[in-house]
């Protein structure tokens, strides 16, 4: 059965318990330009309106205070 190439976990030399991942197959481990990210969508009207419980929640204190 043909196994697909995968990332592997490799131990970092030394006594610490650290590890690193090998580069993912088909990825560039040292890109010249940062990856482009999608811009988040603007908040909808429902997200802009405060929830009725917001004021009560900010006034209350947890019982351990």
C-alpha cells in the first residue's frame, strides 16, 4: 500500500523535551513572501447590537470575589 508523504515529529537535540515538525509535503519551508490571508467579513447588524444581558454580565462579579 502506497503511503502518502506526511509531516513527521522530530526530536530537537539536547536534553529538553522539545520537538519540531518537518515541512508539510508540497509546502515551501522558507517562503519569500508571507501567505495572503482573507480579510474578515464586516460585522452584521445583529453582531453590532449589544445583547440585553451584556450590561448585567459586566456588573456581576463571580462568587469568589
